């Protein structure tokens, strides 16, 4: 590690006898682990060489995959104040994540969290280089940890890895019920405009709500779980979001009265990368590469394929780590892309596609001619590649904010959770793409991809470039996300000091 470079970044925080020790507890799923690892690395790099310590709780399965497929082991071994600790997620090995298994996993973690926390905050052995735990940063999907932490005197921050608009929609679930706007009355009711979510009146329809809110029965287990976990956020010492002020100001204004201690530190991928570059923090970064937290093996051959394509000529197609196609959806996408005549790079994750009952020779021929299919891509590098002209995405928050940070316009086909809310904001508020939700028809796909790559290309690209600039500004020194991260580190230091309190 380039200690000299780090020294120049060293923070104004003093070097106490017992530095703070933060436990980071993500939901064991790709998007959550990825984001919270980025936060962990940023906390360490931004707080300087004598900075705080981090223990990262990783599920056994994810840990094996992370070590097999990424540079994480080397990267984190550079930081003597960082350690992984593995826990069980309660799922059988290799069980794919779906709506059902995620709920099962969250219920399991709820049952076991007390023991996990007790174990991790137990006094460290005298041989340990880590000091006692001084605070916990828990995933907002596991907010029950707030009470456990407070019971034993360890303050808890919540990190919600979703957009501010998604969080605010969840936060308003009780209002929607009170106003009689939920439950919905079935498919025909989905175009109804909602009026009881402040700052979303006029454009948010039932179909734009997070999927877990689009229920016809209020006793739905997921609905109740998410509502409960979201409301608890107000009791945390602070709420951390992977967004930036200029992007979601109106949402943040709504959230602040309920969660006054708000830290907006995103986009975390660009925030981290700029610090990694300035500190020369790992051999991968020093040699011009990028760090990765992928739980699948990245196929880097697609970057060589992209190198051979003209500028802004390729549609990047990826639906994240959880989406599974049903029925004819895959075939519709394939026909739509083929008919659009544009080049495409498509991530077909193992397990996401149904067994093809028939091989379509025509589609295979089109793919050979102007397509590239991989099982998992180095997405950040792909989005930054000059050959990419647009992103056909499922609107997962990481993918959305990574695309915004890279200035790449989107066509959105949301699948689960708050993705329908993100896609509505992409099309109606940020105007950096189009929303295809509710439809999976080859003609619609062909038309929207055509608009993305030619029809509306300049208009969307111009807005996307402005957004990317605002994102870069937010994470640069003195920007809103940079300042938020300073404040977070400051508050973590203050809480670790026995004589100081942080009152917000
Ligand atoms: N990702 C990746 N390679 C791929 C597809 C996705 O590295 O081929 C990463 C992507 O950059 C993002 C994460 O996986 O950071 C997916 O998170 P997101 O919130 O977009 O969706 P989820 O997987 O949670 O549905």
C-alpha cells in the first residue's frame, strides 16, 4: 500500500488509544454485499492510515464466492484494520435467491442475530489487534438489529442500499393504507395515481410502487416485514444512503424530518474509485484495473469484444443477480434486440434463463453477427466503455446509480422490490431513460431500444452526461457526498469516545 500517498489523505481525526471499531452487517445478497463492502473500504481509506477498524459479516456462501471470483482477499489484506467474519444465512448451499428465499433468509437472520451480535461484540482476545466494537452499520433490511445493539449499548446506523425514492415509498406504506390507497384492487387498478406519498403526487401510480407494496392483501408476509423494518429506521443513530443530494434532493427533504441524521455518500462506486486512485490502494488499481465484489466469475472477454465495436454502438443488457425470466420473456427480449438491429452485450446469469425447449437458429445467428453473451460481466468497466450507448436494465439501485454515474441512458424493465419506483424516476423525474414496466413484448423492446440508441439518443445522452457530472462533483473533495462521509466518520469517532455524545 502506498503509505506516503495515504498520509496526505490522513484525516483530521485524532489517534485515540482505542480507535473506533465498526461492524458492518449486510443482507447476504449481491447488491447489498457489493455496496456495503464499498462503504467498508471507503471508511478505511477515508479515515486514513491510523483510522478505524471494520469487521464485515459475510455469509459463508458469499464469502467463498467473493474469495474465488475477486481480488477482495488481496485488496483487504492490505488493510490490517479490516477483517471478515463469516455467518450462516440459513439457506441450503447454492440456493438461488428469490422473493421466497430472501424472506426465509431474513427471518433466519432475525432469529440468529442476537447470537451473531453477541459473538462479534464479545471482548476481543488480548492477542487481537482489533479494539472493542463501538458501533454497528446494519443493512436497512435487517433493522431489527437496532434494538439488539441499543440493548447492549452499541449504537446502530442503518445503511439502506436502495434509492431515496424507494426508501420514501416504503416509508409511506402506513399512509397509503390509512388513506385507503392500499391494498390495490387487482391488475386493472394499477394505473391509478397515488396522492398520499408527499413529493410523488401526480406521477406515481400503483404500478410504480415497490412490488412488495403492490398487494391485494395487507397481511402479505413481505409487506408486513418491509413496513416494520422501514419504520424502525427512525430509531437508528443515522441513515446512510448510496445516493447524492443533487439527484434526490426532493426525496431527501421528505426523509430528513423522520431520519434527521442522514448521510448521502453515493455514488459509492465512483466515490471509492476516486479514493482508490488517489491512494494507489491496491495492485489491481495501481495497474489500471478496477476492484470487484462480484459473487459470480466475471467474464472479461466481453471487454475485448467491446474494444472492437464502434463508439456508443452497443446496448448493454443485464438484469442483475436475482431476476429470473418466466415463460416467453427471454425469447421476447431476444427477438426485440435482434429486430432493433443494434449490437448487444447481454449478461445471461446461470439460473436466470429457463431451459430453452427449442434452439432458435435465427437468433443464434444474429447473436454471432452482432452480439456477445456472457454469464457475468465486469459491469462498472462495461458501463464506462466508450462502445456502450445504452443500458437495458432491471433498475436495481446499484445498476441504476452506476449507470447514472457513467452517463449511460437506460431502458428499464423492473422486476422486484423498489425497482418499479426507480424506473419511474428514471423516466419521469431524472429523464435519463424510458420505462418499459408491465410489458415484455418484442415490438415494444425493438421500439424502445431504437429510441435509446437513435430516436431520443441525443436528448437522453445530454441529460445523462449532466447527471454524471453532478455525481462526480458530489464525490469530489468538498462535494455533498464527500462531506457526508466526513461527517459519518466524525460521528463514528465521537461515539467511540467515552466522554462525547452525538445528539441529532
Ligand atoms: N453486476 C456485475 N456484473 C453483472 C451484473 C451485475 O458486476 O454481470 C453488479 C452490478 O454492477 C451491481 C450489482 O451486480 O453492482 C447488482 O445490483 P443491483 O442493485 O443492480 O441489482 P440486484 O442484483 O440486487 O437485483
